[in-house]
C-alpha cells in the first residue's frame, strides 16, 4: 500500500466499522530514541488508527508545557529530523498500513530543504504532514512538492476560522482536516463535544475530507464524547505526559503508555459509543 491512499483507506475501513478513528501523538525521540521507537511500533496493536509523530523543535509556539518538555527531552538526546524519518522507515519494516503523519514547525523543514524533506518523507513511508505555523499563502515552497509526491498537506481549522478563511485553507488540503477544538495552546483546556457540533456540521458542508478534532482531549470519556461528533479524535498531551514519566528508576513504563492507548481506543468501539453523526 502506498502513502497516496493509506489515510483514505483507513478512514474507509473505520466508517465501515461504524466508529471514529483514534489518532495518537508522540514526540519523536521522547524520552529517548529507543523508547520512542518501541512505543511507536506498539501503538497500532493498542488501537491507534493513525499516528502523529512530532518533529522536535526548540520553539514550539502552539504547544503547552507537556509537549514542550517532550521536545526538550528529545532534543537533549540528540534527536534530529533525519532520525525522525529513520524512525518512520523502521516502523514501515513491519507495518505498511497504519498512516503516519509528521507534525511540527516549518523551521526544521526549511533548514532540511523542502524538496529533500518531501522526497525522504515519502521514501520513509510518511503519509501526511501538519505544519502548524505555515499558512496556505506561504505554503507553496513545501506544498507544491508535497502534492506532486502525493504527500498529504493536512491543514488546521480553529474556532475563529471564518468562511473567508476556509476558502483559503480548504483548497489544497489533503488527508483530513485537523480541527483545533479550543483556542490557545495544547493541553491548556478541555474540549466540549456538544459545543463543537454546529461548527463541525458547518465545516462538513464545505469539505468532503474527514474531520479530526484535537486539543483538550485527555480521557476515554472525552474521546467517546468527541467521537460522537468527529470522524477522528486526536489525543496528544495526556499520552506524552505518561511518556514523560518513564524513567529507569521508577514512574511509568512503556506498558503504561500502551495500556492508556488501549483504553482510549476502547472508548471508540461501536458498542461503547453512542453515535450522533451530524
């Protein structure tokens, strides 16, 4: 299966199962590369439908303390963009179907070289990218290469995005739309599914792409509630916080992370979730 259709295929299968997708986020190289790779390889079996991998960056302006600290731990262990792509390539040696999305900021990609980044990302098995600080008006240097190589440019929509702005965001978007459920940084507040329902219904009238909701989603109850109104639910900070407590002398373990993901995935099973499709 190629990266051109892994995301589309996964959403098709999930719709047939009558549920929403679980999208999990981890930071590449957190708390170290070996542990990060071990967690990554176990996520699909635990129930992750799509995996977002953070590209560590020293100035993550959209992220709260939990994700910031994850990036610092990764960078402190020497994690680079080259090593992040190598993680994906290693993952593809045993999993050719789970979609992988890289999420981060434009500076590391720009320094790496946009054309080189796209080619190496595709060759490594990446299915899409989310660049949180790259607006559509400034995207061509990366986006043109990405679309030419069938690498999905996944774009963000926020509660303050009006129709005029949607008209600029939606053309050229691919994979799915990432709806930021709250204003502010990651991990800063809780999302409310029912409050989002009218906004997601309006967004669906503008695009055929699946809608994934992220930010402010932590618990299985949060996941089940958001899964009733979204095509996918993104959980990041709570998983990364658990990863941050992994240490050789105590705290959490990789098994704790995988158990947590399993509990989140279980909340999206049809027999545990009352669907309220828009």
